[in-house]
């Protein structure tokens, strides 16, 4: 299961792959997709997702922790030429495929930041 917090108006999203004691992990993050492969116990897991919009793979990071893999995925900056516009690009969801998101992804409410509560 992929947990995520998409702060619709912020330049990044937090994503967590909730698998315990992941071993032999392979994580490939491109500007449009995430591919994860790894083992937990005697089971092999694989996640292939295509993001709703482009991300900045170069500036994104991840950490493999004992109970999960946590990712800080940076949204790509739009190239629309608005230099003075502070509004970030709105993402209504994380994945391009709306049906896949319904079954495989849920919001991580522990990391959710309401627009009114931001600094």
C-alpha cells in the first residue's frame, strides 16, 4: 500500500511505501514515474506508478526505514513563464490513473497539512 500526502498547493508530496523490513530494494524515480521492487520476509513486492504530473527526480529524496520507505518527491516547476506567480501547480491526486489510485493509494493523514495551518 502506498500512503501519500499531496499538499495540493505546495511544491512537494510525501509518499510512504508501507512494507516492513524491506531488503534488496530497487527504487527508480523518473520525472514521470516511480518503480519500486523489494523483498519483505519471503514475499516480493513491486510498485509501478505514473504520477499525475511531472516531478523533479533529481531533487527528490527517499529513506529506507525499518517499517517503511519514505519519499519526499518534489513537483516539477511549471514552464509557463509566470516569474512572479507564487502559486504552485494544483494536483487533485497523486497518480495519473484515477482507478489505480482508488485501490492502491490512501492519504497519510498523519502528514497532512491544511492550507490554513501552513507557515
